[in-house]
């Protein structure tokens, strides 16, 4: 456990490395593209418009109030799902680098989260535009999105570390995770809110840990303060999940290079 913690701290200190590699990943993905990463924003904007029209009609919601909900939800979920989908293969994808570059393995986790955060920032531009379009009032409560983002990043980081270690050992895990991502999207309040459910069924939404990760960021983006329970659960997830991920990583750290 001590070595795993030192590895994590050393990985954080190598920010120059994983920041550079993250920027390089983004540039390589959109090399020779005219719009470059703006394709991410354009694709998300089209999805937001389509989902708002379709699901707004299904849920019988006014477009003016439903549009910010969908825009913020899809932007946040894009970050979460990107980290999960890529995180389960984080060590497998970096196998050649792991074998050649003497660096802490956590560097590759931070590199992945940083890359996905860059994509998230590109998509986040959509939310202020939507706020202006629908005339949503700007309030100081929106500043709570800053600590909420820190909690979200802390949680997706340990999820990437946990899934990456398991995925490197058991190659069926990446396939299982990919198969369940669509179902996870449907049962997580991305295009809806727990309040849309009947009171006797709302507990189902709050059993889903990803509900808290989405709502802790979406609430301040829409000018609402997250409840105290929302903060406490998200902090508990970050601390408890981080401890479990570090424990598993400490047991598998020495073997990951051989597994990949």
C-alpha cells in the first residue's frame, strides 16, 4: 500500500509528462482535420438538439427548461463515460510505453483523465450558450461547479485506476464494461432527473452512484445548490473508492507490466 501511494504521488509530480502526452493524444486524434477538436463540440451540440426534441416530447417537458438539463447532462456524462470506456484499457493501450518508459504507472491514468477533461472543456462551451438562449439567470451558486468538478475528477480517477488494473488482468472485463455502458446511460439521470420518477420509485435513481456524479456538477451549472447529502455521498465515494482502488493497485502494481 505504501508503494502504491508513493507511486500515485510520484505520478502527480510528473504533471509535465502526462499533460504533454494528453495534449499529444488530442492533437494526434484530430491531425489534418479542418475543425480539429471543435468536431467534438459540434457533434455534442447536434446530439443535445436531437435529444431535447425527442425526449422533451416523451417526458412532456417544456423545451426552455429541458434544454439546459439535457445539455449539461450529456456534457458531464461524456466525460464520465469517456473515462470509464478508456479507463478499462488504460494500461493495455499504454503497454508499449509501460515497457519502454520508466515512469509511475499512474501517469497513464492521469494522462487519460486529462485527455478526457480537455474534451469535456470543449463540450462545456455548449452549456453557457444554452444558458443564454433560454435566459437562465446567472447566480453566485454556479461557482459551486468548481469544487464539484474536483470531486468528479477525483472519482473518475480512482475508477480508471481500478478498472485499468482489473482490465489488464482479465481481458473479458473491457468487453463487459463496453457492453454495459449503454444500459448505464439509460438508468443514470442524464436526460432526466430523479424527480421525473414517481415518489415511490425515486430510490432506484439514488442507488445508482453515477446519479451523484452527474447531479453534483449539473445542479450548480443550472444555478441550483447541491444538497448536503449529495456532497457527503460524493466525498464518501471519492475517499472510499480511492482507498479500494489504491489497495487493489498495490496488489497488482508489480504484475501489470507483465499482464499487458
